[in-house]
């Protein structure tokens, strides 16, 4: 089941805490996962960024203590103390998140509390927060069909990690003449041609050559790479 949630990441600097230089940005990612039907195995894929991150804004705003004093001339003026503290730039963060994600502040109140708590904990440990990134994470879960699942487990094992998710593939398989869809297992041959993993695996056991260019496929444990179509 697909879901959406918010999370944040803190980055630190080594040259001491400087609240005037600390920044915050917002971004959005898709976190895809492929679940197997026959067991509890799943494949977590690298985050995919959706659009650019926002321009950074100050993480903190200064709080300057001020009081009215009377000069000898009788004129009132404002005297600012030399000690200034900083607080979380909640209003600025709220505006940025609303602009980026287009939702009301009530969705972020708990997140703000968590960010402030993490910053305070980090500061107490002597860590200087340099940057906070707020992410809207959309989780997408797909399931493999049983034939593809068996192929993945047979070729990769029961703790699979399928790489090269962003590797270019065509739009469909010329063996079965069907298009790829999200979660399809694709077999990419050394020559660069790709097919459904199940299709090319069955073809390979009949004839060890590429169906398109007739390039030889070696009789090895991995005659082609398995990719996931995202």
C-alpha cells in the first residue's frame, strides 16, 4: 500500500555552531519497495528525487533583547543588549513547506517539534547543526508476479539486491510483445537489448543468443542483468 509521510535529516559542521549560517531546505522523494508474495522478502530501492530542492532559508531567526532608556537630554531611545539568542524560524519554515508541498501547517506541527527536539539534543552533545532537510517521502509498494519472483530468487538468492535501477531500458519486451510496467523484472543482455526477465530466461534455455541481434549469451550463472522497471 502506498503512503506519504514527512521526515527530516540533520547535517553538522566541524567549525563550531554559527546559527546565522544554518540553513533549511525542503525536498520530495519516492521510496519504492518490491514485495515478494511467497515469503517476507522485499527489495528496497534508492530514493528517487521529485523535482528540485527548494532554495535554502535561514534555520534560525535572531532574538535581540531591547529596552527603552532615557538619555541625559531627555530623549527616549532603544538600547539593544549585546547578548542575542536564536530561535527556530518556524514561520519561515511554515511558509516554505506550504509553498513546496501545498498543505496546511497542522500537518507539520509534530514535525516541527521533532526538529527542535533533535536540534536541542545535538547541541547538548556539542554537535553544531549546519543544515536541516525536510523530506516528503512517498512510499510506493509493488509486488512481483510469481514467475518473476522465482527468477529473482533463483538468480540472486533469498536476500536480493537488484542494481542499476536507473539504467535505460526500452518500453517493452519484443518476445511477448507486452509493455513494461512499474515493478517489472527486466533482463538486460550484454549487447544492451532488454526483455522481460522471465521471457529472456526461457529463451536463453532454448537458445543462448539475443533474440534481436543474435549476440552470444554465455553459459554462466548470470548471462544477463536483472533490473527493476520503476
